[in-house]
C-alpha cells in the first residue's frame, strides 16, 4: 500500500486498525463499535476506490458498444432511406421521361393534325373558288336561259301576229 499520506485510503485503513487496537486494549465497547464502523467505512472507501474506475471502464465500454450499435443502426437506416429516396427519384424520373415521351407523341400528332387541317383549309378554299365559279356560270346560264325564253316568246308572238300560231 503506497497511499500513506493523511486522508488517503491506505492511511484511513491504517488509522482504523490502530483505533481498533486501542479500543480493544481499552475494553470500551463503544470505542470498539466506533473503531469497527471506521474500519468498515475505510474498507468501503478502499473498495470504492478500486471499483469506481473498474465500473467506469466497464460502463464506458458498454456505452461505447451500445452507442456504436445505435450509430450503425442509424447509419444503416440513413443508407436505407437514401436508397429508398434514390429509388423513388428514379421512379419519378422514369415517369416524367414516360410522360415526356407521351407529350412528344401528342405534340407530333397535333402537328400532323394541324398540317391536315391546313391542307383541308386549302381544299375548302379551292372548293369555295370552284363554287364561286360555278355560281358565276350558273348566273350566265340563267341569263342565257332567260334570253332563250325571251326569244321563244318573241318567236311565238311573231307567229301569232303572222297568223301561224
């Protein structure tokens, strides 16, 4: 025992043993009881001095192990979450790519429809020009028909006047 300075655990044990020897020598039961209590306290303090560092080391080791396990679980959880987030982002990206493809097809279809409507507009304009031309021809035909009818009536009237009718 190297801690013999006053107040150290070894000094406390030595002092308790010396007091017990004095108490036994005096035969005073109250002094013996006090000396035994002091000896018990000295033993307790001495044991605590050894046990506390051991308990501290053990507790630190257990805590490090537990904290390490928790850290690994959190790390694994973070990795799993990041993986799920990445998979979800890939899924979203694929969906947007698919939608973009569908939108491109719809746009191409609309462009084709617009070209078709443009051609149809051209065809309708050409048809309108032909209808206008036909109406003009029809107007000329009606005028000719009116003229022919007028000539027929005039011819019939001449025959009546000439007495042939």
